[in-house]
C-alpha cells in the first residue's frame, strides 16, 4: 500500500499495537479516532516515524484511549495542518515543539489532562492557526492585557482554563470568530459591550459557569450571521432580560439574578418572526404574569421557566407554539385551570412539567389524547382534584393515591411517566 494517501480507520473496535507505517511515504492523512488503542501517545507517534513524518498533514486520534505525556516527538511532523488528540488521557506539560508546527491550522487537544502555564511566547509562531480547541484541561494563560495574538481564529474553545478574573481583551482582535467558548474560566468581570459585536461571523458564544456580573445589554444588533447561540448561564447577571435579535436560535440565561417581568422581552421583539428554538430562563428572580404574546415565538421547541416567581394562568397564545417539545414551568406561582386553547395545539409536546404551582380543577382529559406526543407529565404539588383520567392509567380516586411511575409503556402508550402527587 505504498501509494496510499489517506488512511481512515476511525470508529471501529481496533486495539493494541499499530504496525509501523514508516514506508508509507505518500501518506498525508491518518484518522485513528474512536478505537481502543490503550497505548501511550509516544508509542503511537513512533509508528509514524521515517519518511512519513515529513509529509503527514492530518493526524486524528480523538477518543482513542491513549495516555502518557505528549513529548517533543510531535515536533517531527513539521507539515501538520490538522492535529486532533482530544478526548484521551494525555497528561503533563504541552511540549515546546508543538508550538513550532508553523503550518498548524486546526488544533484540538480538548478533554485531556494537560497542565501548565502558557504565555505569549508559546503562540509566537502560530500565525497559521485558525481553530483552537483546548477545553477541559487545567491550563493557565498569562498574557498582557494589551497582547495581540499573531493568529486570526475562526473557532476558539478554552473552557475550564484559568483566564480570569478580568475578561481577556485579546479576544477582541479575533475578527473572524464564529465559535467562542470561555465557560468555567474564572471570569469575574462586567461583561464588555464589544463582546456582542466584535465579530460579524459569531454564531456560538458560551460564557457560562463564571462569576460575571452587571447587566446584559440588548442583543438586537449582533452581526450578520444567519443564526446565533448564546449561553450566559450560571453567572451573577442582574437586572431585566435583554431584548434579543430574531437570529438567536438558542439562549440560556438560567441560574442568574435576573429580575422583573418578561413582558418587554417577549412582546417588544422584532417585527419578523423569532427563530428561537431553545429558551432557558430557569433559576432567576423573574416575576409577573406570563404575557399573551407568544405567537412570534412559534419556532420554540424547548422552553424552561422553572424556579422563578411567575404568576397568573398559562396564556392562550401558548397554543401557537406548535413545535414545542419540552415545557418546564416547575416551582412558580402559576394557577388556574388548564384550558384547551393554551396547550392542546402543542401536539409535539413530549415533556410537560407543571409541578409545584397552584393549578386547579380536574386533571385535563385532553392531555395525552389525539395526535399528542406527550410521554412525560409532571403535575405534582398542585391543587388538582377528582380522578385520574382513564387515558392516563385507570379511574382511581385521585385524593387517595400518590402515583409516580416510569414503567407504563406497555399498557399506556400515551404517557410513560406520570407524577400526579396529591398534597
């Protein structure tokens, strides 16, 4: 096979030693990902020595169950443009020779056990770098606040590094970023306004699991991209909800200190329909009645409003959420009778959590009937009365039962999980 150029053995059940590939001098791409090599990275690299080391451009061993220190042997592959060693057990310091691979454009060392402190000097020769994924390694980055990197990245993931407490200003120099992940990086700063408009290509922003504080600015003029995902959860942001662009498809602001009504957030949206598919606002201090203006949000599939202080009834415009699959209203102050107009049109609903509220009346007979996809219903700790409808399980006097099961699929195809706990 001395004429072979590309070798892809990924996603198999291969294991053990690799045969020497020293004679495959035309080989440019190797993908060994998703196997059980159970060998050290040093042993793996030894298999590629010889004439191959000068020509190899792509090396991927993601999730290959490899371990050990990444030694300076990596430096012999001077033509490498793509290197993926992610999701292994590689440990120790990152060798200096890795940063001397001047042709490297795509580097993924995420989900390993690499450690140490990196400085500006380490990145001095990375002018070709376009994508850098290195999350979930206990690494530290120490650079001057006025540092301007030599690269222009399109993707950057430094999740679980130590970057804080100040927000890294050098990120602002990356004008082509479409993916930015700085979650769990010890940031304890006010959110800079430029974060939302420094790159017109931005499509994914994750600043979750930090200690950032202050108010979130309105997100109505974010770039020219087709869609945008934003995760600011598990921080200390306060104040009202920001207005958002119609291009945002996923927004996670859960587990913050956001307060006030959500009426302006929902009802002052752009004229064009919202593209939002997932909205997470759980574990905040939001209050007031749920406004009746959900018709422009009819692309939502997941809506999580758990653990706030919302009151009032479920508005009738919930019926316009025809793509809704997962609705979470747990632990609020919602009340009233569940009407046909509010939820019956949500025929794609799979998960419905109404627990720990003040809903009353009979358990609605229309839930789980007709074309409904409902599989998980949580309605415990409310004020329902009467009988459990036959289309759920059996006609059993409701007040005398605490009913909670996850094993009903054989007999009761409409609902797999029922939580109708009487208080």
